[in-house]
C-alpha cells in the first residue's frame, strides 16, 4: 500500500513540475514577445515583404532596409515619427510606392509584423 501511495505522489509531483515548466515557458515567451515576433517574421516572409525590404541592413532593396527601424527617429520614406501607429499606417495606407496591405492583413497580423519589426 505504501509503495502505491509513493508511486502516486511521485507521479503527481512530476506532473506538477512538467506543468510548471510549460506555464513558465509560456510566460517567458509572452513577456519577451517571442511567439508574436516569430509569427511576424513568418508573415513578413509569406506576404512578400522580403522581396522589397532588407531586415538585416538599412540599405535600399526596392524599399528601405528596416534594420533598427524602431531605433530611428523617423520612418525612412515618409519622414513620419517611428511609432507603432505610423508603422501600422504604412501597412494599411502606405506612403508612395508600397503596396496596400489593408485587406491582406488582419489586425492581429499587423501587430505581429510590427512586433517583428521592433526586434530588428
């Protein structure tokens, strides 16, 4: 009887530890923004943004390079201040030659891309 109780106690403890690790990993990812920025990087690739923009340079490809975008004072083409709202505005109502992504990205996808751009 004692072995069975010990077995259940050990199993319960291991389950608790596993659950705690999963929860803590989720909290860490939420705090650091990893899932969103990863989703944003995937969207950036899938929506064709990499065809026109470098992410590891400020050099112009077709559009401006986006490295360090959120460390800049102004957006490269429009000269608007670098804010989340102005980057979102660039996605849905772009300045000059950039294609419009208003109907191609949900609000959550816009946020994911902006989060990703903030990591460059």
